[in-house]
C-alpha cells in the first residue's frame, strides 16, 4: 500500500476529537467565542520512513519567536478555502509549490487561547525538495520522522504560567528541536486520529 493510500485510510477510519476537549490547551473559557480561522500544512514526505516538514520561527518575531511550527497562518479573504490558505502559506514560507502537494484532507481543528481556530491540512509531498525559507518568517526548515511525532511515548506535558494562571501544554523533543504548544497539541491530536503504526 502506498503512503498516500495508507494515510487516506487512516484519516477516513479515525475518530474526530472534540475540539473543545483537547488536552494541553487549558482554560477553555478564556478562548474567544469567535476565533480567527487559520490553516497549517502537515506536509508528509513520501519516503521509506516518512517525515514531516516543520519550520522554526526567527527569534526576532513579535509573536511566537523561536517556536517550531507547521507552515501556515490565518485565512486571507482571497483564499478559496482552508486548503488554499495552507498551500498559499506553505509557498510563502518555504517555497513549496502547491502543484507538488497531494492533499489527503483535513483533520480536527485546534482552538488556541490566543484566538485562532487552526485546521491542519494533510498532504503528501515528494522527498528531498529544495525548500527555501522566507527569512522574515522562517529561521530554519527541518524534517522530523512521522512515526516519532505520532508515537504517544514522545508526547510529554509541562506547565507554565500564562496570564497569571497555570497552563498545561504538550511538548516533544526531536534532536535539538523543542516542539511545544499548539503545534505539539495538533501532533498529539493527529496521533489520536491516525493511530499510526509504522
């Protein structure tokens, strides 16, 4: 079975998570009632051991400085839909041509306490593409193994103080990269959805 076929089967067979009950997002009552729509591209490389393309934001950014993220961002008025937004953002951030992405579908949205409803768009891409970082938004591009990211044994929880309250969040460590917050929570949710087995 091809990677694309396997992922399609897992996505269609998976059970949607309740957006408002995802662990790690703490203090649900703090989240805005009308969140801003956003989309990220979970770009999975079609290789023997599939990987996922991730970015690290520059330390100079005003928000989320230095954090690891999927390519993506808010939905713009000119975007036809969430898939179009994810593909546009991926092209803007890492120069990934939309024509090279085989879209498999979307998975469960994740609502952040900062006011976004983020929908992960799942796609398969050829391996070893020559991606280029938009220096204004991306400090580095790297690939982490899909099986590592989706393995529940690698999903840790931690806490921090946010607006005077203790917040619980997920984090993963891949080599020297710390993946945490909303990106880690979306990975955990995808792991539950796919119940991945290598």
